[in-house]
């Protein structure tokens, strides 16, 4: 079929046919839900399905073993970045638990796919300078990131953007605020 959903009506034998499943998931990655459990545990099938669906949605049909496979997740995020598809790590975390939220390499790759993934990073990684800078590099205008900036140099380097999110000790620093206000009078309100 054109969308791969006819698999739901197929026999178990057809649901275990690797070539048929690959053909179906190239049309619709969510067709993975109708594949046999054996094929839902096949790395190549899973990668093809997950990278075919928006936001990696087919991941919810993957075997438990592969849902917790770090390499699968990293490969999907690299693929998303190369294709400029904004995969959201949240799809993986509500299934595969939150262990990847505290994995710096995974979070950095997720941010390179979409700055929105910064939201799903652990508190520890949201406070990590490299992670914050990666998010700002991806999208300097993403205000959620600014709430985690503790470093005055980052605010200065970003022309005091989103100063409303600056920690109170930075806003209480008269020299810092003087520079911010003289650079942009709009910052006076903070």
C-alpha cells in the first residue's frame, strides 16, 4: 500500500517478512507497529522506521531492548541533524526513561537536531556551559536557554539578549547593568 498501514491486516508470516516490512516503513515509519516483535527488535528496521517518521514517533513501537540502545538514539539524532529534521529527544525519554537526559553526548546531539531539546536536558546539563553554548549557537533567540546562563560573559557575548532571564545577582551588579543599559536602553526595565 501507499502508506504501509495495510500491514495491520496481514498474517503473522507477512508481519515477519523483513523485505515487506522495510518496504512498508519506507512509506510510513509508523507501520513498524504492525511488524513482528522480532523485526521491532532489528536495528536496521528500527533505524529506517524511526528516521522516516516526524519527530521519531515510530520509536514507541520499538522493542524495549532497542528503546534503551544509546547507539540507536545517537544515530537517529545524527540523521536528524543531517536532514535538518527537528527530532525531539522527548519522544525517546518518555519511552526509554530519563537516562539519556543526563548523557552529555546525547543531549548535545539532540540540541544540534533542535534547540527545543535543551528543555529535556537534566538540570546538571542545563547548568553545563558547553551545553548552554551549543543551544545558543543553534538559536540565539531561544529564550528558554537564557534562564540557565550563570555566566556574565555569555550575556555580554550575546549582546545582553533576554536579560530578563539573567540571575538576580547579575541584575544586581551595577557595572554589568550599566553596560547593558548603555548598550540598549530597553534593558533599563530590568
